[in-house]
């Protein structure tokens, strides 16, 4: 999942940008979430430091702070080198500064034309989603699923386990930072994933790479994020 951040010190303009982003994510069914919109670059930077996901950053250049958008982008690059940075400004003459600051901006959106800005923001979100999916597929082994009309890619390394849902013909994927319910069965999944995924119970398929502890006496498996699942006596030996 991609995290979206907006830094714009004009409240009205910031809310306009946020609305465009939220509508696009909803309509295009993108695997993204708006994490923060703020006027203070230092507030945004603290949030970026704590984030573990790749981000999309919509940054105003002329901020009411001793840190302008270009300097903020430089700091973001230290924590998210793969992130997508888009500058939004009324000053087209500042576009050359993206090269001076070497922040590898994805695009430059002008506020002067609201209709054009709306189109550009949508294009940036779609382009970022496409690039992120390609990057992820090249650098990590990923599991791709369809849920709620969205195509979602989850790194194998982030998957803890799969669990049979209470809803018929549904499975719940438990990842380190989220849960996703989708159509499928544990039986079907068992034959499609790599050797790190082991059946430990008729209702659970676990990623042994993310197991922290196995309580054989009580037949409980503990994962790195604190979640647990059951283990059957019959399948204990195989695990």
C-alpha cells in the first residue's frame, strides 16, 4: 500500500488537493491511503520518519516556514528514497529548482489552473501506482489478490498468515500492518505459494519466516507483530 502525504500551508488549497486525492483513490480503487495533510513541514516529516510504507508526497514549495518544499523533499528522500514527490505551486519559474535540490521530482503541478491541476493530480496517482507495482514485482516476491474491486500487491515478507474467514469461500490475509479479506480457500492457497508457507491447521496457512515462537503444549503460534493462530496436533510435526 502507498501512503499519501500533503503539505500545503493554505488551508483552502490544501483541502481542495485532499478532496481531489480522496475522490481519485475512491473512483480508481487504488491501493493507497491518505495518511496526513498538514501545513507544517516538520509535522509531516515526523510522520514520514515513522512510516514504513513507500509514500506519495504532494508538496507546496513556498511554505510559511524556514523549511520550504524543496528542503522538505530533501529530508523525505533520506527516509523514503523510493517515494514519489510531486510539487504543487503557483510559481512555475521555480521548476528548475528541483534539479538544484536533486530530489528527483515525479511531476510539477501548477495551482493557477484548477481544472488542469485536478487532471495532473489524478495522473500522478495513477502513474505512481503503476510504477510502484512494477518496482515491487522486480525487487520483492509479491502475492497479488483482488479485493473490493482493487488489485492489491502484498510482499511475501509482510504476510504473517492466511485464515479461513467466517464468510463462505473467503480468506483473510494477515499482514504486518493490515488485514484483507478476499475470495479463495486455504486449500487453493496451499498449492500456489512458495515453501515458506506451511499448513498448520485446517483454517490456517502460515509464513514460517514471520513466526516468533511456537507453543507446542498449547498449540499456539506467535508472530512477529504479536498476532497468534492455532496449530493442530495432526499438522504440528509437518510444521
